[in-house]
C-alpha cells in the first residue's frame, strides 16, 4: 500500500464531508446517544460548516490516500482559527481521524508526522490538541508521540457536556 498525504481544497468538500461524518460516527457512536450524535453531525460536520472551515486561511486539511481511496484526514489550525487561543507560535491539531478498517496501519502516525513537518516549516514553538478524556486509545497515541497533558476544556457533543484533555508537544526540544 502506497499512502500519500495531500492538502485538500474546495473541490474535495464532498469527500471531506463523507470522511468527517463517517470517522466521527465510527469513533464515538457506540458511547454517545443517537440524538447527541445526530445533533453534532448536523451542526459541526455539515456541508456549510466544513466549507467554512476549508475556506478559512488559518486552517488546513489533508487526506491520507491510497490509490485515490481516502483512509483518513487531518485538520490543522493556526492563529485565530485555533479553538483556544494558544498564541501565534502554536499549531492546533484539531482532528486526526482514520477509518476504522485502517486503524492499525499507522495512518494516524503519517498524519501526525505531517503535522510536525508543517509545524517545523512554520517554526512553531509547540503543537497542541484536545482529546476526549475517555478516548484512551487516542491519549496513548499522543503520549507515544511526546504530548503531555497541560489542561482541560469543555467539549459539547449534542447536549452532552464532555471534558477534553489538552495536550501539547514542545517543538523547540523535539524538532
């Protein structure tokens, strides 16, 4: 399998909608109510919302693909697009999602490496993210990549108030 990671743009929007909704549902549907999932998907991963995010100059999306099949995706935020103000010397990894059938194929690692490559190009001081406190698999993945917990914030999925752990990787010591 030859996996490439490529930046996407507006013509890719239909594929972004599909992969965003599918991977989010695969990851969280079993542990959240159907009503909360539907509310989140319709509000946060709608065509209008994803188009707005894709058009934001301070955000970038990337697909991981194998022979034009999308396996997963990455969303990065810079400057004011970050979901929490961490300053201009930081980059937020807002989303790394991989289709369930490809989870053990190191695609998430490829997307993380792309994040670090971009952070190095932009001379960022650190890269950070929020991860649901109950998503042990993801927390272990980020810890394996050198991220450390530095705080928490609320994440609202439908009507359910959840807690995300904030994790960051200092790049001055790691790149």
